[in-house]
C-alpha cells in the first residue's frame, strides 16, 4: 500500500514534465516554440546552439530530482535527505510558478497568450497535488 498517494501522483507529474523536457530537446525548435520556451530559446535551438539543450536538460534534471523526492515521500523510494524541507520547497516553487508567471509577463510587457494561461493551470494542479502530499507527510 502506498503511504502517500498525493506524492505518488506528484512524482508521476514531475517525472512526466522531466520527460517532456527531454522530448523538447529531441523535437527541436518547433517543439521549443510549441511548448512556450520563448523566442530566445527557439532562436538558440534553430541555430543549433548547445545552450538551448543544456538549459532544457538542466530543467529536466531538476524535475527528475523533484520526482524522486515526491516518490520518496510517497514511500516508493528510500527516504532522501531533508525530505520534508525539500518537498516544502518544491511545493513552494510550483505555487509561485502557478500564480507568478502571468503577473511577471504582464509586468515585463511580454504577451500573455494561451500558453501562459494553460501552463499556469497545469502547474497549479502540480502545486495542489504537491501541497496536499507534503501536508499529509508533515502530519505523519
């Protein structure tokens, strides 16, 4: 039996996001554009710059670590160092991304398109799942 189904779901979501970032590297410039990476990243990918892939690979790695922390909190992996603190920080980042991305775009004068709204709602789901899982873990 899984001790924390919320964190199991959170781990699956973070793992899926990590895999999606790896797929973007393989998919190339059109994928960077489709997934809202921004014109600078799209240009770097079009130019064949390793910088776009390196940044995206770093994001994928961070998301993979976050998945491992969620799976650890769910009881699927051995307990990782600073588990509760790590999950609290991960949850906070997801909450900040969910609620902060659109205001940052507006403040900088960048366009707020469909991608911004859809991705913010998706990340809000990630945030809620991680917060609920982290709260359940904290209570135990």
